[in-house]
C-alpha cells in the first residue's frame, strides 16, 4: 500500500495561510540551501513551471500523484496555469468546479476518502502527496501516513490551520529534522498505527 503524505508549509504557530488562505509571504523563504534541498530531495513538489524556470529536471523521488483542494488549485488558475503539477497525476477535490480546466487534472467531487484509498491501493513504488488544503487534510486525517512539515519563521496569529476539522488527537513519531540557514525547519513524522 502506498503512503499518503501531507507535505505542507506552515508558520511557527501552525497556519498554512492567513485568514483568507494566502500564504504568499512564505515564498520569501524559498531560497538558498532550502531551495536546493527542495530541488534535490522533493523536486516533484515544485510546480512544473517553477521547475522549468529553476532548471530542475530531476525524477520524482517520493510521489507520482498529487491531491489538492480547490483553493490550492485556484492559485495556479489565477496565473493561467491549468496543470500546475504536469509531471504528476493531478487530482483536485472540489464541489464548485464541474468540469476540469485541463484534460490531465481529474476532479474529485464526492467520496474523497474512497478515491484516496483507491490511489493508495495502486501498485507503485511512489506515494501520494496531499498538497493542501486545510479542509481536505481534515477529511483525510485517517488516511494520512506521513507528515512533512516545512515550518517557516513567521507568526500569523490567526489563519488557516493545518487541519480544518474537529477530530480526536492522532499520534505521530518524529523522524528526520532539518534546519536551514534561513530559519526554515523541516520535520518528518510517521503515523503511529
């Protein structure tokens, strides 16, 4: 069975976006050794147009599939990109879009958990990346096997939490921790089952 990994950026106080969901202030930290690490260790998490601009052409190392929420996908649509992760199989969880803007982007309008379970059951050496956002992370909490949390040295005070749902506590085991000279810390956790 493949892993579902919630690979997400957040502030020190655990927000993945401001109250409107905007996280663009975090982009300022995507530089130097941290950007090099992303490009070498998680190249598939950099949008296709960003990979091209940065000269990143490495193979996917962790994921061959991405699942994201409608708001996350909207960031790409706002700049005219209809397939932001064309180097991956793309799925967008949405109830508002009725037709995909791109033939390679599959919309999931109902039974998100069931569809993710199907993706996890596929035979592949690479996993499934949960890109965001908060609401679908809350819906998929039982399916999440791993957290890769990129903590940026900012405090929002209020905003969009990592998980947008009420649920019982879930335990994870801390694995790798990396700190970068720009203040970003990346922690990897594995789900205790």
